[in-house]
């Protein structure tokens, strides 16, 4: 069972957001006695998502930690839900994958410190837009997405879209100004990562033949560089005329 533990009102709100994605989880707000409650859940093998300071979690669990093969996954989140840290049982217990999933749900940044994080992270941007969408609107949306993800433009490998946008002036101008490659992908290529999309639009499917553009374009682009699976760092964000998503792969 998953237990979400929050110690502040802001943390409680983040925990409640997670309940929308994990229906079987239980939210514990300021549980008493705190240490005993958390340790008991840990001993029972419950997955713990701790929305509090890392130090509190370390001190609370120090006496009950066994080994990476037997301990349940433990994640730590800040109260605003901006960062997710897989603290215990990263590979063996699945905490790394869970942290990535939680990060996608919250639009947060996953901060891993296990072996994977010593490989190079490749970040790619996917964008969709209406015909003749102004470069200024695309640039503003991209800036907002980078800020939400804690990334800089220098970390972005490429900007990507669907092949029918290969000659879209705003996208071309944005990539040229930022000196970043602009790539486009076919419907068949985008459809291959359909299962990884956070949302699907029937309207977009009727128009272009795939359930979205920004998310799959970012995912396909990241995978094309590393030849490894990619993940969404930031789910689709949108304005009146454009969409944007950011993906990451390690290689």
C-alpha cells in the first residue's frame, strides 16, 4: 500500500493532488505518533511518499532500514511538489521509476542520485501550434515550460513537431534564433509513444491522425538520440494557439 505523509498544509495539498492519480493511496496528515506511524508503515512494506524535509525522513527511518533488497520504496517531495527524490530502494524497489511517474503527475522535476544520474541526460522539446502562430507566443510558452522544469535553454537538444509543421514559420524562426535544431516526425513515429502521453485529444487525432503533438514529438526525439526509453519531464502545457512538452532520456 502507498502511504503519503504530509506535515504542512501546503504539503497536504500536494498529497491530495497525488490522490487523484493513486486512488489506492492513503494520505496521512501530521500523523501521531509520527515516528512510530512512519516506521510501522515502513516495516509493513508500504511505499512511502514523504512530503517533508529529507532530514526528517532520514532520522525517522534510520533505525528500521535493512537493505536495498528488502526495504520498500521511499520518496521525498518538497511541500510545493516541485521536486521528487527517490531516497530508498531506487533500482531494486522501484523508487526511481515511481519518482519519475510522480514527477510526471505533478509536473515536477525528478532528482535521482543513483548510477543512472551519472549518464548524460538528453532533454528535448515538443511543440504544436496553429497555422502561423507568432514566434513570440511560442517563445513565451517555451520560456514558461523551461522555468517550470528548472531547465535552461542550453540544456535543450532540439525542438520537435509533427511533419506537417515542417515549414511552420514561427517554429522555424524560434529554433533559428535559439540556435537549436528543429526536427519533425511522421504520424507513424509519434504513434509509437502514444501509451506514454499524459492526455489524448480526439480533436487532434481527427485533424492530424495522432492524439497529440507536443508530448510524442518530445519523447520520440529524446529516444532517437539515446536509443533508450524517454520520459516526460513536463506534460503538455498550452496557450490559445500552441502546446509544449519536455522529455528526457539518458544515454
